[in-house]
C-alpha cells in the first residue's frame, strides 16, 4: 500500500525557493530519506512567471524576464519542462512526488495524475476532462480542461533515478492579470497562444463563492492525488 505525506499550509518563501523545495523533496523520496512513497504538496505561491530551461535559451528570454518583472512577477526557471506559466496567491500550485524503483512510462504517470485531477475537479462541480485545448498556454496532451474550451490545469514533469515529480497549477479567481503578463512574456519569446483559453476554476464551478474556497480545492486535490 502506498503511503502518502501531505504538505499544506506552508508559508511561501520566494519564487525560486518554492521551486527548489520541489526538487529537494524529489531527491529525498528518490534516495529513501523520506519513509513515504508519495508526497503531495499544495501551496499558495508568490507572483511568479515560471519558464523552462529551454525557454531560458531563447533569444527573447531577457525581454520576457523583464516583462514579467515590470508587472510584479518574479521570473524563474522551473525544474520541470513545458512553457511559461504565470501564477500568484490567487492560484493553487501542487506537486506530486512518487517513488519509482524502476524507470516508468512518463505518459502513464501524466495520465494517472490527470485522471486524478479530473476526479478532483468533478468533486468540486467542474466539467473537467484530460486533453489539450488548441491555443492553450504551456500546451500539453495531458492538460486538464473545462468543457473542452479552456485550460484549467497544466502539468509538467521531472524524473530522477528512483522518483518522479509532477507539478501543476490551477487558478481559483480572476485571471485577467495573469493573462496580461503571459501575453507580454510569450510575445517576447515569440510564442503564440490564445489568451481566451486561460481558464479559472471560479468560472467553472456552479454558484462558486467569490473567491472560491481554497480549503475545499486543497481537500479535493489532496484526496484525489493521495489515493490515485
């Protein structure tokens, strides 16, 4: 039986330190420092634009970083793949770290976590599905969308010998300010996307409170990810 350690309610450190902790936990699970086979971490992040190492090598990276900083978002390089993502304390960021004694299929892990995320969104009342929305930010086959129209959750992975990390983000409130910074960042990087595809859980949950209850979202994510 898989044992799960849940980390929630931690105070945000800074944009880079929050991502570095994800890697520290990944390594601890991989080498067996932690007794648990799985760690589920959820937290409210500081204003951040997380870009991939691939994007850091693009000609427009410095301009993209400045565009983020000008709008009050700290530009950082995240430890997982994908493309630029913007988030702040109005969002919920999560990590799922799982011990992996033998090399596993990355796609299978994406799908397993994606299905758990869909179950969590259904529990909250959203019409969620696994699948990419054309034109979405940080496009991915295993994104979680709402109604096939907007992206609710993006996920990305990193693996080391012995463990695998999947990170993701879900917006809970208004995303206008997140769209604004992401438009500027992607323009600097020369990457096209459709800003209308940036979804938020608030708009997908019938009669949702404003703001959507964070504790309820955390409970749903932790419950689904801890039992997958």
